[in-house]
């Protein structure tokens, strides 16, 4: 009987301990859930917004836009939601809708880094280089040690034909990262301004060649630097070295029309017109660039293929905005050759 009483007593104690443990567990859960709720409130975590972010991470951009619209219906000025909505439109290449959301966000937060970067890149994709620059400037004012950003702004200056500013940015990149092969290549291009390379000085061409050498020391198979160095060497009359660089560039990137074109010019300078014509043909197959047509037409004239040359010149005339004077010179040359042929012909 005494033994039974002790067992009952122990059983009651055991039940009390279990109730204490359960109570402590509930208390800990309550404290944890309360802290989580406070943290969620402090960090403004919203399940709808978090779900939208997950959709974006999985590249479900259109569904994410619908989710974000639901969230924005009750949080219309939320800059995070506006950014992600703009970003979705950006990824879907709906640049107008993307810009509307980014610009609304930038009204609330003008120094928003991500929105300024996306706006800048979006303008570059549309070749609106001057419009991209204010967004690059704002983003760099927030983070001036972002190498890729400074390099991108340099490229933007380059395509906007603001070469001195481009050079300044590329030098800045190299100061931050002395082994940045992209910056060496870009600095070389800006140094001689390869959009008007025929007017570049020998000093600028030689300086550019050294910069391309540095890019290739760091990355030997850097196709762009090989092609660019080959072009510079063509204008420096280092024709064999130019050919080697340009041929290697084609091996690395078989669709580089400029590499084919400049090999064509190398052979033309060497008066090897059949090979020159072959490479001009390859370049034109990739890109119907008007200057390619013009030089192929001139090559055909030197091969006495006047009819085919005339066809190239008239095709080039469709792109008359490129360079009217050069076309006129080519046509004048064709007429001069025709006149010379007639003058030297005996008639009965």
C-alpha cells in the first residue's frame, strides 16, 4: 500500500514536470514568434512582395509583374516593389514600361543605385548614349569604386564620341585594377578613335598598339584586342603582322566582319585583288556595311569588273548617309577608268 502511494505521488510529480516543460515550450514559441513578427515589421517583410521576389529569382517575370501590381495596389509608393516591377519589364525588353517604373522610383529615391544602373544599361542597349550618361554619373556618385560601372560609362562616352572623357574613365579603371584587360583594350580604341582611324596620328596609333599588347599579355586569346591591334598595324603598314592578328581574331570569332574586312584591305594594299575580294565578300556576308560595299567595288574596278563594281556602288548609295564624298570618288574613278579604256581603243 505504501509502495502504491509512492508510485501515485511520483506519477503526479511526473505530470507536473511535463506540464512545466510544455508551458516553457509554449512560452519559448510565443517569444520566438513575437520576435519574428517584430523583425518582419522592422524589415517590412511582406509575403506578397517576398513571393514576387521569388518569381523574379526564377525568371518568371510576367507573373511577377502581376504579383507586384497586387502589392502596389496597397503600397503604391513602395520603392522596392517599383524597382522589381521595372526590372521585370527591363528583362522582358519592354523598355518604355521599365523606364516608367524606374523614373517613378527615382522621384522618391534619386540616388537609388540599382535603378540608376538599370536605366543607364537600358539606354545603352537602345544606343541612347547621351541619355545614359546622367544615370551612370548618379550611380558612380553612389559607388565610385565599381570597376565595371566606370568601364561601362567609359564605353558610353566612347560611343557618344566624347573620347577624352572615355580615356579618363579607362585610366581610372586601370588605376583600380592594373590587370583589367578590357580597360587596356578600350583605352587603346579610344586613344586612336577607331571610328575615324584613318585620321589618327602615327603617335596615337603606336600608343594604341602598346595598349593592345598589354591587354593581350594579360589575356592572349582576347579576340577584340587581336582584331583592334590588327587594324592599328594595318594603318602602321605592318601588313604581315596585321594579317596574323586579324586571322587569329577570325579563328576565335568567325563572325567578326571587321576582321574579314581589314584582311581584305591588307591584301588590297598588297595588290592581291582576288584574295582581297574573297575577304570583302566574307565581310559583306556577315554585315552589309556600306564601306564594305564601297571597298569591294573599288577592288572590282581594279580587276576590270566594271559592271559588278557599279552594282556595289549603287547598293552603297542606298546607305548614302554614310559618306557621300567617298561614293562620289569611287564613281569618278570608275568613269575615269572607262574613259581611259575608250581613249586607248582603236576604232575602224
